[in-house]
């Protein structure tokens, strides 16, 4: 029995050694596979991150001419604004003067007429054109230009010292004087006909701007000029309707 017991013990020890060796081998294989998988995952992550970094880089595309393909430019490429047009500066300076007279005309309404429709129209014109004056002054200041066409201390004179002509559609001093003296329906009539003349002049200024090659390309000038054209055309229609209502006997 003792001999059998010793044989069994030896056999058991051999089994235990083989089992430990197998476990060690399995653990080695598992660790190797785990480390290999970890390396592969790390490489894949790095590739994905590299692709993301590459895809997130800004892409600058230059449109081609009609029938030609677009071109990819270096990410360091920067856009260049078109050169500032002197016509745009002249337009903004002239329109400030033009708007200022319209605001002056609307300021007379409160003390010269009780016409509610005219008061509402005048408030609308005054508010919109006052805001636009501030926008134009800001644009000129940003571009290092004077906000006025007049030289300091020389009212009514241009930069060359000559009498400065009125902008298209602006009322003459005689027309403004007559408007200040009028009351009631006389004022209403002079205001409406004068403001229609004034608005038509603004439309002429916008057309003249866009007729000049290279002018009107600045985004802010373009948006303002087109908005002014649309809004003043609409107001001209409103004022013509008011004239037909208030003065039906007048032929236009």
C-alpha cells in the first residue's frame, strides 16, 4: 500500500507540474495576444486621430472659371478684400448729406400738420434714415475717411473750395424755405411732392454708384444701397397714394 501511495503521489506531482506548465503557457499566449491586440488598437487609434486632424484642417477652395475645375489652395491662404473704391466713399458721404435733409424735413411735421398718416410716414423715414446715417458714418470712419464732404469751417464748399452742388433730388434752399413756412394741407402737399423728389434722387445716386466699374463691391455698401433702393421705391408708392387721396383733383 505504501508503494502504491508513493506512486500515486509521484504521479500527482507530475500532473500538477504539467498543469502548471500548461497554465503558464496559456497565460503566456493570452498575454502575448493581449499585448498584440493593444498594439494594434493603439495604432488604429493613432491613424483615426491623424485622419480626424487632417479632415478638420481648413480647406480653401478657389472656384474655377466657367467650365474649369476648382482648385484646392494651401490652408494658410487668406482672402483679400477688393480695393476700396473712391466712388463708394463719395456715395456714402453724399448719402449722409442727402439723408440729413430728409431727417430735417421730417422734423417739421410735428409742428406743421395734424395729418396722422403723414406723421406715421415721417416717423418711419426719420427713424430709418437716422440709423442709416450712423451706419454710413461708422463705415467711413473704419475706412479712415471723413464723414462729411465739406471742409471744416467751410459750410457749403467742397474740398477744392468751390460751391458744393446738391445731391440728386435734394430740395433747394428756396424749396426748404417754402416748406418751413407752409402749414396744414399746404405743408402736406409740399412735403409729399418734395420727399418724392428727394427719394427719386436717392434712386439716381444708387444707380450712378452701380454704373461705375468696380464700385459697390463692398458688402456693407452693396447691402445698404440695395436696401435703400427697395425701401425708397416702396415709400414713393405710399406717398403717391397719399397724394391721390389728399389731392384727387391734382393731375400727375
